[in-house]
C-alpha cells in the first residue's frame, strides 16, 4: 500500500469534502481515506490498482482541483 497527501484547491464546503471522501472511498484499491484538514486528504491505496492521477481525476470529477503535497 502507498500513501499520498492530496491538497484541494480552494476551501470545499463540508458537503463538498464529504463528496470527495465518498468518491475516493468508492474507488477499488483505496484502503483508507481521511480528511487531515479543511483542504487536505490522506489516501492509502494499492499502486497495483490505482495511480495518483486516478485519485486526482476522481477529485476533479467532483468539481475540485487537487495536487500532491
């Protein structure tokens, strides 16, 4: 398992952050997803199944820009 800390541009509302967390948790290959701050998410994922770009793409699909920290 790999871990990555992702920063989200802007400040998502609590509902927006919950949408992001739910979308990441729904991905096959994530084992842990948690908000570590109002604009940060820590994701533990299986690199055999997902890439960091897959995670960032999922966040973008929720309407937010994101990048690795």
